[in-house]
């Protein structure tokens, strides 16, 4: 990719995408939340220095519509609106918001979430019937095990629909009681048809989650924040030899960014991935082909089931 220059500013992204020969990019790890929830999330990041953690300035602290327009200017052709429930009774409100958001913005991927509570399987069944195209689960924030018996039927329904689940299950940037690869390995053993997208490539358990992606046909990795200067300086680098792993898993990696709650420009994520030096075909797969295939498979499978 010597002839292709990575974008160093957001203004350079559309030209970079065009140079790759892509119609745009698909970002499977973007957040849009109800205003009250969004402000609480941003407030948490604002307080990180008080907790002794690295400062995390939010680069895109704008309204929903302003952020949609930013993504469109960057030529992000489709983006998720990942919400995640961390207590009982919350998932329905988040799912209603995400459904309405997707109805308002045609480039938004209809997203959904769930929580281990009574009636969760009916709720998951309903959002699938409503057309949900992707789910988000945050093991650390939710503080629940993905192996909770209350979730077993829900996992089955999602696996049957082939609807991908972006799951934050690695122990970084912050760990929790239920984070790490072991519960996810067991979950995949129970539900081999379940399509999982491991957020942040499973940091810091990069190698363990990469091995799972090698072995399990339906496990993928997303690039969210991986390789950025911020992560390298504050949370450690990728393991030695990991770029060889990333090259090997070209068809199992999808773009994720964590927009808008990132402490740098959107372009920096693309720049970091480009600078891995894995080639234009690798970038095309990660930025467009792989996420497009995941979403298409979910739609086809659900339509067939109906």
C-alpha cells in the first residue's frame, strides 16, 4: 500500500475510501443512545481522571443529527447504534430508541440489546421480528455472565436468525467479574451457530480471542480502538506477532471505532489500520466486504425463516 496514503484527518477519509475502490465503509461499532443515557455515559468518561484513569476527552460530543451528518461526510455508508443494558427493565427503552432511530435514518443499522431478566426471550423474539440487524452486549458494564441460564433461549433465537452480536467481553480497557475468553468459549460451544463479533479484538486477551476466531466459523473480531496511539500509550500494545494473526484472519475482522466516544479523530482509527501494512485487499475486506457479508447473512437467514 505504498502508493496509498493513510488519512490523517477526517477530511481525507472520502478520498482514501475512493482510492481503495470502495463505495464507502461500514462501521459495526458506533453508539447512539437516548439523550439521558448518552449524557451519563459521557459523564463517566469525563470523570475518569478523578478515578486515577487516563483522561478520555470525547472528540464528537454533538447531537444525534450532527453526528449522523459527520458520519455521512466521512462516507460511512452504514453504522450501528449500539446500546447496552446494565440493569433490569432498561433494554426495552433502549430498543425502542434504536428502532425509531433506524426508522429515521436509513443508513443506521437497526440495533438492539438484552439483559438477563424474566421475559428476555420474548423481548429478543420481538426485536428480531421488528427487524433488528445487530445486537450489543457489554459484559463488563452489564456485570452479568453470558452463560446466565436466563439468556439461553435468547442466544438460541439470535443464533437461528444469524443476527450478529457485538459483545464486549475482553478485560480491557476495564475488566470485570465475567470478562475474559473462558465464558465466550463455553458460549460458542453451546451455540455454535451464534454469530459473535468480539469488540476491541478482545483486548487485552488478543491471542485467546484470535484463536477462538480461527476455530469457530461464526466468531469475528472488531477493530475498535485497536492499534491507536491512545490505547498503546495507556493500555499496552498488541502482542508480538499479532499483525501476522490479523493478516491470517482477514476475512474474520470488521471495522469498529466506538464513535462518538473516542479521544481522537475518526481518521486515526483508519490510519492505524492502514499502517499495519497488511495491504489494500485487507483494508477492503475489513472496511466493507466483511461487515457487509455479516449483515446480508442475517437478513437472508431471517427472511428464509419467515
